[in-house]
C-alpha cells in the first residue's frame, strides 16, 4: 500500500516577556539607536514580539520546543512514546553539539525516536515537514514530530535598527502521521528550492568553524545578524510567488481552490505584496507577525496552530504553506486538512 502524511496536531509556545515597539525604541535609544512605534508598524506590521529570559530554563530553544511539542501531541492524541522521528528546524540551537533535537528528546522522553536538527533558516519548518513526509512515504516512520523553534533575540544586533525591530522568539510543532495515499486529509505536494549564491543577504559571519569569535570580532558584532533588508524584500516576494504558483500547478489548482494561505511571517508588506501578485484576498491569509514578529522557523507552525485552535481551519479545507529564508532557502507545501 502507498503511504501519505497528514498533520494530526499542532502546538505553540512563546516566552512570557512581551516587548512592544515603544519599549524596544526606548531600550535601544539608550545605545544611541533611533526608531519609533509608528515607523515599525507602518514598514513591517509588527506591534510587539516575545523575548526569552536567558536566566529562565523554561525559555531555552529546546524548552519552548518541548512545550510546543507537548501541545501538538495532545491535539494529535499521541504520546511521546509514539514518535519514531524528531526533526528540529532551527538556526539558533541550544548548543552546536548536541543537536537541539536531542535536548528535546530528553525533555519529552521520546525514547524510541531518532532525532536530528535541520538548518534552513526561516524555511526550516517547511523543509522539516517535507523531510518527515518522505520518511513516512518510504515506510521508515509512522509518526514524525516536526518542530520549528528559534531564540533569535540572542543573535540580533541591537544597535542595527533595520534588523533588530523584526525578530522575536517562539516555537511551533506539528505531529505528522502515516495515512493511506487516498486519505482525504493529507499533504498533496511540495516544492523546495535553494540558491546558495544569495548567501550574503542574511548572514551571521562569525561563530562557526570558518570565523572564530575573537574579542575584536565580538566588538564588531560579527557574531550577530547582518542583513540586506531591501534586497531580501524583493527576492522574498518573487520567491514566495514562485513557490506558491509551482505547488498549485503541480495539482492543477489555482488560488481559487485555496481556503487558507500560510506565508512566512517576515513583514506584513511582503505578505500583502505576495497576496496581491497571486490575486489572493488578504482575509484568507493567516497572519501573526503583528504579535510575534519574525520568529523564523516558528512562524508557519505557530500561525497555523492559532488558526486550528480558534476553528478557522476546518477539515476538508485546502491550505498552502509558503516560506523563504536565509541561504536563500524557500519552499511550499500544499495540503488538504
Ligand atoms: O526572514 C528574512 C529576514 N529579513 C527580512 O525579511 C527583511 C525584509 N526587509 C524588510 O522587511 C524591510 O526592507 C525593512 C523593514 C528591513 C526595511 O524597510 P524598508 O521600507 O525597506 O526601509 P528602508 O531600508 O528603505 O529604509 C527607509 C528609511 C531609511 O532612511 P532614509 O535613508 O530614507 O533617510 C532608513 O535609514 O528608514 C530608515 N530606517 C528606520 N527608521 C526608523 C530603517 N530602519 C529604521 C527604523 N526606524 N527601525
């Protein structure tokens, strides 16, 4: 029998601390950086974001991921012992070694699972879902936990006003389950792409094996995010439209067949530009960037989780995930709920 994968449950977790635009502006002004609530809202749609308390062990990347995973397992009516595979999408791991997937495995007690991290930056959750789906289709796994979680606040340069306003911390998770390939609810298809020649658009230069963090590089903030915002904006719109179009074409569908569009939450203006080019109504686009900012790999699972829990997404509906991120990485997943 041929297999397909279905998302059975989702979950989210965020740090407690809310940082509003006014507070952020006040905080970074002390370091000589000027911004204001109006500029941030008008240019990005962000009102506030969540920031981890580094002294609180419940707010590490893996702790937030574990909480999101527990919520997803509860919705899926599964236990940690059911999980065959853990795929943890993050570019802000607890530690470089071991993987954050292994930290989560220990916290969750998912003793039967094998666990690995993937780094596709903001596209990480989409890459994780597609990877998990392949293990399910090949018969190697029945139940896969995919987590997208980030603590970007640790990697933001708080003296760079063009980037520090954008990011927040959080975690989302999904439980994927094996179903037959004619199941009404299942992943229909996906499209992934990468373009490594755009690696300079969004980069943390130091801290990997290529460039050690020396005191001098530390003072130059080379261990923090560097970003070409204007260029990313243009590439993001183009790439998101391309990925959405490709995955719809693969299924002989158009946007008229879509019930919900779930784009990566980087900037409301990027989302509106993509919806406009696709000729898709904004009231069918799921958004949480206003409350959480850009949480990278966590944006799609958290916005999806919100819409499932408040009943907007219903069984039988057609949903499209669409992501882009550093790398450049990008990808889309079309599924029927
Ligand atoms: O997952 C990938 C992560 N990255 C992204 O998704 C970034 C995508 N890009 C963006 O979201 C937008 O390009 C930004 C929000 C980063 C910037 O918005 P923009 O509309 O492209 O602004 P801009 O860079 O063209 O800057 C316009 C003006 C400039 O001043 P001048 O040269 O016109 O005098 C900036 O210096 O706004 C100034 N500016 C700010 N002013 C107040 C830039 N950042 C700020 C700020 N507060 N935070």
